[in-house]
C-alpha cells in the first residue's frame, strides 16, 4: 500500500477539501511525525472550529519544535477562540519576545487585549504592528480600541489611515461611521454608512446605524426606512426594532412605536432601553399603569439605571402617587446626582406638591449643569429672530460688564417684603366666583420691587433657549427660568387668592420674549386648572395700547380632543370656535397686568406692535396651576 504524501494533503487543504485532507495528514504523521504536518493539521482543525482538537494538535506541534513561532501564534488564536484570552496572550507575547519584528504577533496581541478591555495596551500593540507593517486591518482595530477609550476623534484619524490603504475596507467604513456618531457628526456618519452600503447592501448593522445618523439629523422618516431595511435583513435584531420605535415616536406615530418596542423586547427581553422607551411612549399616551410596568421591567434588568428611575418618577407624579414618585426620583439622584432629567422631575414634583422654592432650586441646578459648562455656540440654522435677540442681549450684557456667550443668571432674589400686591384680593375673589367662563384681569399684580427684580432677571439672564417659528423665544424651568423671586410670586398668589389657587399645585411655568413685530403664540388651550399670564415690559414699548395683550375665547376644546390637538391644531381650533359661535375677550397689554383664567379656554397672543430694541421686547410670564381633572387637591 502506498502511503499518502504530505504534498497530497496540502493540495487538498489548499483546495478547501478539509474533510479529505485531515485523514491524509494523520496517516503522514502516523508514518513519521513531523513538525510541518502536525502544524498544518492544527491549522485545519482550527479552520473547522474544533477548538479542543486543534489545541491538542498545536501542543504536539510546539513539542516537536519549541522554537517555532508560527505554532505559538496559532496556539494563541486557538486559545482566544476557546475563550482563554489570558493564556492566548501569553503565547502571543512569547512570539514577539522571540521575534520583536513579528507584525502578526503584535497584531494578534492587540486583538486579544482589546477583547479583554485593555484598550490602551491594545493601541500600543497595534502601534507596534503598524511600525512594522501598516495594514488596513491594524489601523481599523486601532480605531476600534480608541473609540472604546472615548477618543472618537483619534479613532476617525485611524480609520482614515485604513481607508488610505484600502478605500473600500468595510470594517473601516463601518467603524468610522460609529466613531462619527459618537462625535455627533451625523452628516459625516451618514456619508460613511452610505459609502459602505453602496458596496455591501445586506449589512443590517450598517442600515441600523445609518438610521441612527438620520435620526440625529432629525430626518425621522428616512431613519425609519433605514431601520425597516435592517429588520428586513435580520428580523430578530432587537436594537433596530428599538430604534425604529424611537423614530416612530418622533413621527408621533405612537401606537406603531409601542408595537416596535414590543418587537424589540420579544426578540431580546433584556433590552433595557427598549423597555424604558416603551414606558415613555405609554406615559405620553396616558397609559400610566402599563408605563410603570415597562419601567419596572427595565429596572429588574438594570436596577442602577437613573434614566428608568427618573422616568418612572415622572409617570408616578402624573398618577398623583407623589410619595412613590419622590422615592423613585431620589433613587435616580442617588445614582447620578447630576442627572438632568431627574433634576427636572424633582423640580416639577416639589413644585406641584407645594415645595416651590426647593423645586426651583432643582431646576436651577439642572440649568447650571446643562448650560454652564461651556460657552453658547450659535447653530448655523438658528432663525433670524433668535440671532437678532442674542446679538441684542450680548450688547446689553456687555454694557453690564458680563462676558458674552456664557450662561448667566441676573438677579431673581427673594424679597424681604411682599412680591404680589394684596390690595385687591377680595375684589378679585368675588369677580372670579362670579365669572363665566372663569376670567379676571388684575392690574398692578406685583409690587414695584418685584416687578423691577423680575425685569432684571428676564433681561440679564441667558435663559431664552427655545426659538419658536412665529418669532418668539421661550425660557423654561429646565433652561434656568427658576429663581427665588418666581417661587415667592407663585406661593404668594396661592396665599393672597386662596379661592382661585389654594387647592392647586404649581404645575408648569415659563417666560416668552417676542420680536418687535412678528406674531406671537397661536390659538391653543393648556392642560391645567388655572392659567396666570402677566406682562412685565414697560407700556412705553407698546406702539398700540389697544392690542399686544391676550385674546381668550369662551370655549374649551371638546372632551375627546387630546393634548396635541388642543395645543397644536390651529385650523381645527378655529373651525370649532366658528361652529360653536364662540366669543373672544380681548385684554389689551399693560405692564404688570395679569389675566387669570380657566386654562382650558382657547387663547392666543393679540397682535404685537412694539418698539425695536432689547429693552422694548414684550415679555410675558405664564404660570399653570393644577390639572384639568376634578381631583386636583394639593398634597
């Protein structure tokens, strides 16, 4: 019988006919043990993913030639595949100890170190590799390690070096997109994923992350299309279902969003973020019990998630379960004392439950963390009316000796004397009781000291963060529209006008600042029990004293209208008012005048004709007390 030759085995091996090559290698070894045959058999077994057999074979190869670095290199790969990374690293280190110029030995060390989370050492190993033999793979893996270290900008440079060697290297294109996402460079990330998908159409991960880039650009419909491509390729890929739910949420397709989150957790019940985001949408849909259950599922998986605790607290607050809400938000802040959403929830919860000064302190802390860390940089796409305001405010602050483009709070201190004028308390209480619909007008609402303090706060504080399409800016509690003086005013309103406010907690408040001639807030209805709307800009700024104030209709939205329709569908509101024959009440603008009314009534800003100039900008402040439901008792 003629024994097979090593050449025959190698030929079959090279042709990929592994099952035929293996017995020939074994016959060769049985006849005459040799390092080469033993090493090649170990390679074959490794290629077949038979880790135990490959390890036994490679150990025999090492025994036959203890100085052979290729067998040590292979043993490192086999051990890594078997999950024995530390042992793999020892074998690879032996390779580079014997041959410091062995590029593959350094490269494989980098791969193993990265898998162990030792990213700094991994980068150093890849640097040694690249000094010997630059390859697209080494540059790419170096970039992946840098991304894991949070050095996304350096990672992009590494991926660029990989692409300079191989412009179509898929791993470099993909991971470059991931690093760009981490940097918030969504347009560049989109281009990277598009470049990859032009070559590899069936990459479900790339389609998913392309959607993330589009979502970052607020292009929610195209993002949804990308997620759909991802789940079409991999129906069991839970992250794409979760991200699809986020896109549908942004598109206000809430029921579909819930269904998408359901698919995510069905595929992977341990998707913490999917459970939490599902809870957010259910809370928005006022399905509070289901939302709490969803948050609880998230917390069962990640009990130290401040996000889930914080959103759970917000949901419990909406259910009037204030004590439980306080426990949840306290838990969130114990885990992350600077958690922005938790600070907002705490501010809202404390304000609604009668602890307004503490609530405003929490909001103030949130704003300082969010906006006080770095100078404000204007976005290129900010509307012109925002740019005009910011330029005027910078000039005003400079005249006050305040550095431009920094987060700044001016004044807003609590007064030692009253802030709300008590002079007409009994008259206003009687007018409120006799009005139908509920509406009263109060002149000289604030004391002179409070009015001046509020003017200084609104003019000198860089809190006007939200630009609205019709030409006005908003300052919300999250932005820093929260100061001791506002808390004092809010509390004194309840004390001085108990028949109007006493049983209601302070739910929301904000300030609006207007352009001199652009329009104001369109017709809408707020979801609260009592609305307080008052103005603080001097009368001399108003060029037409007959208008510039507020128009309130004597009709509320139909009971079946949700918040979005009541607050955002102007055409539907006007059609409804016309059909019902609603009558408007126009309250002209006056400084220090307040309009207090049933917040459910439709209302809008009257025509604005104010003088130009920063100090002439119309400023109104709104405070909402209670909720529209009947059981709004302050606890």
